[in-house]
């Protein structure tokens, strides 16, 4: 698998899971900014 395929796969993964994870993080944290920060940390690891 080359870098282009990896990037495409990650982009699809991100687009699918980001809204779900953001909603759940907001439910737990009750803060939009904290939820964004948490999801950014999750996807940057």
C-alpha cells in the first residue's frame, strides 16, 4: 500500500468516525472546545 492509498484510507476513516467521536466526547465533557481538543489528540497519535 503506497502513501496515497494510506492517506485516502485515513481520510475516509476520519470522515466516518470524527462526528461520532465528537458527539460522544461532547456528551462526556460538556465542552465543545474540549471535545475538539480530545478528538484532535486521538487522531494525532
